[in-house]
C-alpha cells in the first residue's frame, strides 16, 4: 500500500512538470503563397504551416494601407484562397498549444486597366543626340496614386515616374520599352512593347535642279533629311573670297538662288534644337553670254599615236579685253582652272574622245561661260607608209616609178631608202616627194614625216626592184616522157640561152610549191606527187648582180597522173595442142617502158620470168600470168596487172552422157549427166568442170551430176576435164548436150470392151504420150483402190471384175509417176450358175480347211503321245496362226496378180511368190487367197491403209506417186 501511494504521487508530480513546460513553449506559423500577384479576375492560395498540425484551428488576418488589420472571419482552414490584395498573416491554436502569428505576406491584385507607352514626338525616326520623352499612360486609373516600373535596354535604374526622359539618345538606347503601375496593393499588367529605333546622326542632302544659273535666271535648291519628319532647314553660302554665312529668313525645304557660290544646308528640329550634319557642297555658277570654241593645231584631219598637238580654248564675242581663266574636260580627269588657254600633249591611244572647255573672269569664280561644243579627237594607230611600184621589173634601158603614201592624211613629206645584198641601207638624198623614178635594181623602202617635233611613220615594207637583162631562159624536163606518173623521179633544168654559157648564174624557181631560193644549181630533181602538178617557171641572174635578172621563162606544165596499172592482154587464153599464145603488156599511151613478167600456178609461188623485158612474149605453158612496167633511174614500177589465166589444151576428148538414156525427159524426173574422157583417159585421175543453164560449177573430182529436172534445167550442158596434177592443162569443152524438159505427161487408158462376158475378161491397155518416151511400168487402180500392180511392159491387163479402172506410168529411181489416166467403167454379165457355184465354193473351202487342221492335230498327238498333247497343240495353233498372219501381210505383187485380175473362181490355186517352196508356204498362200476374197475393207488411192486386201502386193510400189 505504501509503495502504491508513492507511485501515484510520483506520476502526479511528473505530469505537472511536463504540462507546465508545454504551455510555456510557443511555435511561430509560416505563411506561404502560391503567387504574390493575383491575376485579373482570379485568386491565389495561401497556406499556414506549423510543425504540430493536430487538432489546430487557424486564424487569418488582412491589412491594407487604408484599412486596419482585421481577422478574416469566414476562414479557419490551413489553406485559403484570396481575391484581394493586402498584407496577410495567420496563426493557429490547439487545446494544449498556441501558435504565434506568422510574418506578413504581401499579395497584389492585378487590375484590368489598359496601359500604353507613347513617345512625346510623333517623329517616325529618332537620331542619336536628340532628346526624347516616353510616357506610361494608365487608362481608367484616375484618382489613384500610381508608382511606375519600367523595363528598358541598357539601363539598371529606370525611373519610377510616368515619364522616361532620355536627354541625349544613342544607338544603344534602341530596343523595347515596357511599363506598369502599382497603387497600394493594386498592380497593372505590363504594357505592350514600344520599339525604339535610334539611327545615326543624319547628313542633310542638298540637290539642285541644275548647277548653272542661266543669264538673268535662278535655280532651285532642295534640302532633305532622309524620310524623317518635323524638320526645318538652315542655308549657308560662301565663295572663294568670302567665308560661309547663314542665309537669313530661309527655313524652307526649297529655296531659289540667283547668285553663284558654294551652298550648303542642314536640318533642325526639337527643343532643345537638334542639328543634322551639314550637306555636301553644291557649287552654283552663273552663266554669261560669251561663247568658247576648241581648236586644234596642226589642223590635220587624222592624228596618229605619237604625234604632238595643241588644243586652244578661244573666247569669242568681245572676250579679247577680259582676263580669263580656263577649264578643260576631256577623256582624262578634268583639269583645274588655269590662266593658259591651250594644252599641248603627245597623243596616245587613251587620248581619243571629246574635248570641251569653258572660261570665267579671273575676278568672279562663279560666273562662267557655258561649255564649248565637243571637239572630237580620233587617234589612229601609228601608221605604216605604203610603197607601191608600177612594176618591179625595170625594162632594159628604162626606169620605174615608186610611190610612197600614208593613208588619206595630209601634211606629209617622205624619206626614201635603198639597199642591196652587198650594201647596207642608206637614205636617198634630195628626194622628199611622194613619187620618184629609179633605174637601179635594189631593195627600196620609204616613210612619211610631218610636224614639229618631227613625227615619223613606220617604214614601209620592202619592194624589190629588178633590172631586166636580155637573155632568155627555158625549162626542160628529163626524162622527156610525155606522161609523168606519181612516184616517178624527174629533173627540171633551167637553161640560159643567147650567150649565157660564159656567165656564172644563179637560178630561181616558181612552181606549185613555195618558190625556191636563189641557188647555183640550174636543175631540181624531185619525186612526183599529186601536189606536183602545175606550172613551173625559172629565171636567172648573174651571181655578181642580185638585182639584174632575166625574165621568167615560159611556163612548163607538169601533169602528174595517178600511178598506172599495167594491162595484160592475150590473143587467146587457150593454148592449142603443141602451140603457144602471145601475151602483151602495156602501160596506157606512155613511152620508155620495159616490162617484167611473172607466172604462178596453184602449186607454185609466183616467179619472175627471166630474160623477158619485151612488150610481147609467147608462152606455151599454162598458168597465171601477170606483168608490170618499169622505167627511169631510180626504177619506177607500175602497179602489177590483173591476172590472166592461160590453159593448155590436151588432146583427149570428152562427151556428156545421160542416165537413164531416155529420149524424152519430163520435169520432176531425176537424171544423171556424166562427163566421160575418151581416147585413153581411163588411166588418168581427172577433175571436171561443168557449164550449163545455171552458174558454171567449180572443178570437182566427180565426173557426174545428178539433179531433179525443172523448167530451168532446159539448155545446153558441156563439160571439160583436166589432170588433177596440172590445173592449167585441160581438154576442150565437150559438144553441147541439149536437155529439153517436157511438162509432166498423162497416162491414157483404152479398153477393147467395157462389158465382161460371163466367164470371160476384157483387155485394158495403158500408154504414156508421147509414144516416143520409154522405160515405163504401169500401175493399175480399181474403184479407188490402190492396186499398184506392174503389168507387163506392153501395158495391157485382162479385167474380169466390175469397177472403175484407171492407170498411170512410172519409171526411174526414185520412181517418177505420170498423171493418172481417165477412168473406164467395166460391167459384168449376171449368171445363175455362176452364183450357185460361188455359193457352193464357200462352204467347201471352210470344210477343206477344217479337215486339214484336224488331220494335223491327230498326227501331232500320235507322234508325241508320251508328251502333253494339248500344250503342243495349243502352241502349234498359235504358231500357225502367227505365221499365217505374217504371210498374209507379206504377199507380193505376183501372188495377188493371178487370182485378182484373171478372176479365177478357184481360190485354192497356189499363189507363189519368188522363192516360196514347200507345203507350209502353199498353205499360207491358200490362207492369203482366202483373205483376199473375203475381206471388204479397201485401201484408198492416196495411200491411206483401210484394208489388207492389197497390202504388200508390190514391193516396188512403196514410194507411191
């Protein structure tokens, strides 16, 4: 119990101690704002923060400059939204704790008043150095005291008033300017940016409609400052003798002046006054009536580079008594005013152009004459004198006239010069005229001179004057052939006649090529080419007098022909037996030729025929011959001639033979023509050549040609032969073998009677027209059934059956067929006996065949009784049937001919083919005869197999028509 009381007492004391300490501790609230500026028509959130936030109640306070601090009665939460500006604080209380009041937070309310920045002046352009004032204007803000904020470029301390004044604006002040206002806890938004652009200080511009004041008139001057506004203007004038002074009572942009002088202006505006830079000078001159003119000395119409001239400026109409100054304007920079009225200069290419001058009184620098009319100076290139001669050849005892000229200009004198190959050039004294006469040979030149200092033209080209001597010269050709060919070498000689033998001469040539230099040789040797054709002339002169020469010789015309080809001709190209032929080589119609001869064969190379240089030679050997012409030294060769083939004839005769040797050949037949060598040709190996309606064939080892005859085959055929070891020794052509190709013939069928008597037959005859043709076999057809039976050579058969018969002929290998004959209808007579007999024969044949088969089976079983007879019998029957079937399909034309065409009633008659023997064959033939009689299927004439009635009747009929 004691301990219990002590515990209770201890807990009480501890509780009192703790509670007492808690009441003494006070925490301070912290107020935070979402934003310090309330947007127009909006709100901001304020939050009161404390460390211990459990079970607290918050109090909010607002205070303005016009209202005392008051509690916001309807707000007790930790966070509130406020819509008005002011100073806000908060605090909190709990059951056991009290939070002290927070520091105040100032919140401003944004108003909707419109705010703008304006400039005091309405100038569109501001210049450095001007004073400007910007104003911040709040619309609807009357009655409130506002403080202002500015944002401006290049400043750290903008004003707080509504005006922003810049006393001396500079380019660095350019930029955007904004402002806003605040009153108590109200705040406007920022104004739109006002863009200030500051330009550098301008220079006024002075322009004049004209800078020359006419006599008694005036001119208008205009001062302007870019595109800016608000300007007034100040005007200034000075002369060379007076300093610049302001023109009073002139502030307009345009003024009119009637005095000469140097004018300037500037613009002014604003307060304090702002001045632009002054304009450039404009010189105004007053004009008076005296005229001036430019004159040239010397007054030549054409001036050349290098000449010296003087231009003079003359004042007319009473200017003689006045002292003047002169100014020039020309291709170069205008000159300064000078007291001299002339300019002297050496003309160059750049001197060409218009020259003008004007003058003024020396006591009045701004009163002058007008510019003179332009004087045009045309400067020509330095000229060259031209020397011409009526002729450059001085005739014997005469002279020639030389003329020196300098274009079409005036004022010239002339200097003349002469030289020779042995003397240097020297001036001809006492000769300054344009024309002179000379009687000496030599090289002459001249030039023109004029002016002071003397101007010289370029010296003229040389003119060579030659003195003629009486000797004549002539051009001769060696060799003196009338026709010269390209590639030949010739020599042309220049001969001096009439006493020229004792003098030493030099020679000059003129021809198709560049004229030659003078030379001591009187001849030229060259190889002729296409360009060598033309006229050649020469002249000569004494070696001790280069300018005394003969006249040119008469022209020697050289015609260079193309390189010729030798022409080889033969009287005949066939050497007769034991004879020879003459070959002739020629070269156009030219002379001086020798000839070279060549021969080759197919087995030997071409070789030169020795000891043969004549134009004509005789040869007795076959071969291929060529030739060419040669002449001159060095030797010139023509192109070699075309080939001429010479063949030697041998005595053997040849003949063309035909196989088959039918007298008449028809188109479509195949024949063979054979070339036979007679008279001992059997032991020699031959080659054969053919000539016929088509292109001649090449030589071949075959002596025959086989071909199918066509319409174009008609004509003459010849052949010849040659030994294989000698291609140029051959027989003569055979006599012509004439082949006439006839049109395809048609067979003709004749019947001695068209009605077959009972038990009898009729005779049918087939023939081929014309009757002169031979070698025919005949093929027969009944009722469109191909019989393909070859009858005897007389073309006759006996027919005992009714039907339509026709025939055709065939011959040769491969078989050639005529066209079919006309059809012939054969009728038979009706007989009862015949019918009964025929009906009796059929069962008789069946019985006979059955009996024979039974006997054969009994004999087989008897001989082989110990063996199974049935198997043998079955095998025998199968074998016999197969054999019988094979024999039926292999019947030849002889086996069928007897029973079919003769019409025998006994079908048991054995029909044997070639080589068939023994009883087995006889049985087979009987079976074949039975099949022929009993089958109804037939074979068409076109060869399509429809029955086995006539299969393999004739082995030769396989080719068909």
